[in-house]
């Protein structure tokens, strides 16, 4: 498939999700606003893709379309996974439930029995390094800890009962943007560790180039509104991440400058 509107191509033998010619327009007539236009993008099973762009370029809109929270006005979205799990910038935990109960909720909705739920909650708490905090409520946790619970809950939402083997897809909308720099750095490292252990496909939205290069196996750049895929980079086998970061930053500046000069 063509993953960019430049000359590069990215071919996958299988996909977790594929967007073909996807467009999204809000409103009608003279008040219509085109958020996305002709987006072609695929994420392979187990692949970590970072979607990068300036504020207002349609990144979150694209994520909402993949999540099924809204429908495209043009093109098609093909999911070869179970319903995607979503993690937002805010943890959005149920304040009256403990951390463990928050994580358990999607498992209950997916039809897991009580024993399986308890086992998986314990496993997920351990995975995000919160084994001793399952009994605490959100207000008793720090911002970073709440985001760990939100990550565990999202991973719980990718779980399926025995007999189903659909690959999982996790959609992440700037989940660390509201955190301080040190906590954000720690959680980026934790996310990579969790990703390596779970092999869940991830589509991660960010406007931070360094974050995209650190986390993604592939970085996809959207133009300013209406969002189009203009270029992508593979981070695999890259020895100088600083050089790649500077290259992507320069391209992002070009995209923003072109939009500002219209």
C-alpha cells in the first residue's frame, strides 16, 4: 500500500487496520471543515506506529474514526482486529472504583468469568508495576500511576475469551502530554517495556517528535488541515536518533510553514 503521498511505499503482508482514501468533513455548506483528506495508512499486527503532526491536523479525528467513535465521510477503514482499545490524554478512570476494579471492567464486559478476571487483573497490575495498588481509588494515586492504571485497563480491553484469536489494536491519543517531563520520560520507557511483552499493535498520536522517534517503529507525518499523509520514516536500524529527530522536525516545520503561508 502507499503509506505516504511522497514516493516511498510501505508494504505489509497483513494489517491490523488499513485506511484507504479516508476523508472526514465536519458540517455542511459554507461552514464545512475538512479535517482529513485522502488518508492512506496501514498498521501491521504487532507494529508500533506514531502519528505525528501539528495541533489541529486531524490526528485525534483519525484515531476516533479507527476507534469507531465517528464515521468517515469518504474512503474505507478495514479492521482485522477486535474492537480497538483507546487510551486518552486523561486517565478517565471511574472515581468510585478501585484501580483493580477499573481494570476489571472491560474484562467483565468481554465475558470473562470471575476467576479469570481476578487472574488477569493481577497480571496487568504487575505488568504496569502497580501490584500493591489495586485496592486504591484514583484520587489516592499520582498522575503517573493513574495513567499506568489507564494503560492496564486499555490492555484489558484488548483481551478476548478463549476461542478467539483476533490480533489486538491499542489507540493512544497523547496519553503522556499532561504529565511532567520526568514522569513522561518514565512512562514512555514503561510503555515500550509493556509493548515488547504484549506485542499489541499500537497507533500512537503525538505532536512531540522526540516521543515519536523514541516510541515508534514507524513515524507517519500528517500535513496541516486537512490532514494528509505526507511522509513516513522507519526508526528500525537507526543508529543516530538525534539526526532522525532533526530531519523529522525540519519536515514538520516545512509543513506548518506551508500551511501558514496560504
